[in-house]
C-alpha cells in the first residue's frame, strides 16, 4: 500500500504487481478492496494494478467541497503517473465507469482500453432515488438505515432469500462497517454524473458488463454505455447483482483476461512495428 500526494490532497493508492498497468476506478460508497477484492490477486499476477481511493474512502481524507467528475478523473490519472505508468487500461465499477469514461476523453493518449462494469452514463430513476435517500439518511446520522438500503439494493432477490433472518442483522452490520466516510459525497456525485456526450468520443477498445439482476442501477443503464461507445462489446451477466459475487466475478474475469491480453498484445506489436 502506498500513499501519493496529488493536486487535491493525499490520496490513498494501492499498487500491486508488475506488467501492463490497470487503473481501477471504484464505485460510490465503496473502495478498491470492496469492489475489486475478489480479482486483485489474479490481475496483479501479470499486471501493475493501481487503485486510488476517492476522497472519503480508504485513507484518503474526506473532501471539503462537493466532488467533481473531472477532478476525480485527473486525480486517478495522476496516481497512475506517480506509480510510473504513463499509459494504462481503466477498469471502472458503477460510478467508476463514468470516471473511466471521463479519463478516456480527457486523457485519450494515456488510455489503452476500458472495462466498464454495472455503470451508467447518467443517473436513472432508481439510482436517483437511492442516492437521495442515502444523502438524507447519512446527513441525519442514520448509518444503519443506509446499510439496510445498501444491503437491499446491492444483492439480488435470490441471494436475499437465502439469508436466514437471524443472520440478516449481521450482514447489515458488516455492510455498515464497510461504508466509507465519503459515502454521502460519492452518491451526491453519482446523482449529478452525465457522460452521455462523452460516449461517442471514446476511441479505445471497450468491454461493458451488464448485471441483469442489478437493483441499484437499471441494467438498461449498463447497456446504454455499450450502445453509445463505438465498437464497444457488451457482456450480460444473467441474474448478477450490483456487487458481483464470486461466481459472476469468475465469469467477469474469464472475459476480462483475454480482452486485456488482446489489447496489450496489440499495443506491443504496434510499438515493435514503429
């Protein structure tokens, strides 16, 4: 774990592995371990994984002002450059997909590919309502209620039906413990995000994942990313929730690995020809 000083303060950045660089952009109310923990070790086997935490997540201080998408995009790029990587693929989850898209349009010479999972170009009605509830409840100090909403929103009906009532409170408590201090700020930004005009300007290989069981972001929002980005490839994860569980993450990894291999192999070949 390393911490790098960036333009808007000290950003907590996880750096692991070696090889072609993967810049991770996590979701609202999450973090690098929470969003990517199931695949970090695998990806770091043959890549340099760079995972900055947004303000109010990990050990990055809470922001003094409302978060702005351009600032987050620039901070993440600065984290990669500080780690010695001038070019990279960006892997975005949920809100992180919008961050990844903005990185690709603000820093096109640095981005080699995008992997966008359960993302959205603009907040849909389900996300807008959830974000408003989270902001109100967090402001009122009702973190337990936020954790209940997150548990309800981020798991599928099938998964919830498997949890015995006696263990539900323990799951909610675990969710609350993992909620970063910047959760309210993250969801405030998620409600304001709009990268619809960016989509047509993305000019790198892009892999988009839609989770058909998502209860926090409408699956049609995931699909809208693939529809709007030229030559993007859409992969649907049937029944998957907003937070991918191990079987769905295994399927995800089975698609992401060959995609990244083709991207970086093509890049090496192009450099050799030059």
